[in-house]
């Protein structure tokens, strides 16, 4: 229970865990005291002041000045040069660029008059758009689009972080506007993280622009906005799993279920369904511990579906929701 | 003296560097040291990393956007430098680096004990957390990072993050209990 209380106070407990903790706290006075203690301790640490640490500003400033003097001989670059530092932030081939995540300030979300806004209030939110594109919104993030989305272009405003799987349509560019970045694509899948000003591309190619800089980012690459400069690095395979790390589904449409499963099982599932069947709701807790075979069996039990297996690929044909 | 804003600092960093640099340090050095210290709990190391932050901001002075929040920007650079530093150390977060110890309050004199309130007990207890435990707790509590983010930033499993934060809270709670017992 103490582990759950820890998750509770740090905001990481699931709804089930929260109810469990609350029920437990009501079981006895002793439990209630422990429950309250956890809340008190967490809150008190908010006002934490390091007891004995007193930084010496003057000394640091002097040291900085002496650093500058010793650098006088070298030409001080006015544009940031790429120092040769290896960063180990989980990016395998990331060398010779000292990049830092610059988190964007929380965006003020401008609502236009006939715009649709979707916010992921609790957990990760899946959205499917009229053009067939799919979006996974991180908790707390929002997207907004006009009623003329998919007319001549497909424009989305993003606040926060989302994964996009954009349906290919060369005549209608898909454009994502975020506070510091603008991303434009033809047909690809990638994460835009407004909080770190970062774009990670899983497949295809995107163009990322900041007010003063522009880059093309392709599969397996990532771009971050560092100050005013966009820098490129590589992104680890499977990074997109953030959008459903446990493979749990809460009334999720089948289109999302298959997409998320394919993320973990290497695109072995193909879904063939008639329009509305794509939206059949599916609920299940952590499928990440199941084999693909078992997962397909679970899907078979949940839907009126025909499964055709060829090699290690599964083709699901669904006619109707059950 | 005329009001000297953050924007002025940024502009001056290009035109009148020495003055602006001094102002930058006066205004933000302690704050940045604090941000870093909350994550790693080592004073000397915090000052080293803080210095690196200022050196880097100085290097980038010509491309800094004057409309950015300077404080926020410095903070983000500091957090990321600290994360880089932690990862470079390749610490094994799965190994328990200490027996479950309670910060030693008996060494305080009677006077100290009476003068102490809950807040200073908590402060001391956080200071006394085993280093890896403290880093992870700091990232969650002070930098508001999610377990997922911490696990990605440090390259460790979410389970390890859960364990360490649970451990931190256990230790902190025990310190509070000990303090309450001794008071009564």
C-alpha cells in the first residue's frame, strides 16, 4: 500500500489505485494517519530549502571572467558552433551537437470561432480525423482545427505533445502549428512535443520550422529547437510507445487498437473493415504482457471478426461491432 | 537607477557584455544553483553545473530570443545539463545505495530539537536522502517530471523510478515520525 500511496501523492496513481488507497485509509485510524502522513510529507517537501548550501555568486562570476580571458585568443563564434560533446540522452547516434531540450512555455490556446478543440484531460486521448489521420494526445495537451479542415489544407493547432499518423494526401498539406514550431507533412508518422520543442519522426519526412530556422527531418531522426536554432539528432526506435506504453484501451476505437498494437508487434496486424466498424469500441487493460497470438484471440472474442493468418501476419476483417 | 529588466540583460549581453553578465549572475546564479541542488544534493557539483549553464548561455548570447523568459530558459538549460550529467555518470539506479536509514536527529542538541519545526526536519531529511533516491525524488517533486519522463531521461525502468520515490517518501515519513516521537 505504501507504494501506491507514493504514486498517489506524486500524481502517478491510476483511478483504481486511488480508490483502493482511499478505501484502505477508511479501514482504520492507523491507516488514515499513514494516508494523511503521505499527503503532509509530499506537501511539506514543496517548501524544501536546502539547509547548508550557500552558493558563492561573486566567486562564480570571477571564475567566468577568467574563463573569458583565457578564451580571448580563440575567435569567439557569434553563431553557436557545434562543440564535440557526446550526449547520452538515450539517442544512439547523437554526436558532436550539444543539444538541450528547451521546453516551451505553456501555450496560450487561441480558439477561432468555429474551431473544434480536443483536450486530453485524463490520460492519453486518441483522435481520428476526417481525412483518416490519427492523433494521440498526451495528457494535458490539446489540438484545435477549423471547420474547413481538409478543404484545401489540413491545419491543426497543437498545445503540448502529440503523436501524429498523417494520411497521405499530396494535394492537401498537413500543417501543425505549435507555439514555437511549425510542422508540415505529406504523409508520415511522428511525435511533436511542444513541451521540449522536439519533433521525432517515425516514418516519412517532415519539415520543421521555427521563426528563424527550418529543417527537414526524416525517419529515425529528431529535431529540437535550441534557442533559435533547430538541431537534428536521432531518435530511438520504439520511442512512440509513449502513446500507449501498457497497451491498455478504454473504449478505444478499433483503428487505434490496431495502430497501437502494430507499434509493439512490428506491423503484423492489418485491419480491413467497413467504415463504421473502424470505430468499434474496445476496452482492455495492459495487453503489453500478452503475446500477439493471445491478443488476437482476445480481439476475436470481443468482435465479430474473421482472422486470416499468413506467416506471422494477421489480417483482421471485421463486419460489425458485437 | 533605471529599471533594468531581463530583456535589457539579453540585449546588453550583446552590446555591453560585462555589465549584463554581472547582472545575470546576481539575478540568477543562486536560483540556478538551487534548481540543480534540488536534484543532486551536492553543493560543489551544483555550482560547477550552474557555471556551465551560465557559460553556455553566454556563448549563445547572440542568438537568444529577447522575448523568451530568461528565468525559464536558464532553468531548462540547468535541468537538462543536470540530466546529461546524471546520465554520463552511468549510475546504476537499481542497486540500493543505502540501507533504509533515518536521518540522525539524536546528534542535535536539545535546543536544536526544540527550535526545529516540521519544515526544517523535512529539509534535513531531504538533504539526507541517499543520492540516487534523492535525484529521482527531486526530478519528480521539484521538476514535476512524470515517472515516464524520468525513466526516459535517466534510461531506467519505470519500476525503478516507482521504487525510489516510494523509498524517498518512506524515509521522509520516518524522519517526521521520529521527530514527532522525540518531541513528545
